[in-house]
C-alpha cells in the first residue's frame, strides 16, 4: 500500500492542496486515523478534491474489510464498524460531485 501511496503523492503533488498533502504524509507514516480526519474535513470543504474522496473511501474500505490492517495499525473494532457504514456514504458523495470518475464506479 505504501508504494501506491508514494506513486499517488508523486503524481499529484503539484495539483493537490496542503490538506491532501498532509493526509498523504500521515498515511505514509502509518497515521491512518489522522489521515481519515483530514480527508473528512476536506470532503466537507467548499471545494473538495476528488483525491480526498477516493483516499478516504479506500481507507474506510481497508479498515472495514481487512482485519489484519486494523491489528497492524492499532485501529479499533468500533472504528472498523463505523468505516463499514461510512465507506458507501463517501463513495456516493464523491459520485455526486464527480459522476464521471472511473475510480468511484470501480469502488462502488
């Protein structure tokens, strides 16, 4: 997962805002819950970017579907349960703003 995140960070570093860069850095450092909080604040902002929705949905999906991810990263069971509920909501919100996004249709 770190390799994918590094590619995303490199590919989009000039196009992203500071919040997304901070969230990606938190992910690279294994601070996934911090990243989730940043992405959550970004998606309710005035002009949320596509990457915030995609990255947040992926983190929620990882937590909801991969028990070992939660154990390795000290993520609580209650967060995983919330992630399972939040994942489809984030996808739907993203699809409303970015209906032509291939990533959202893939993850849905």
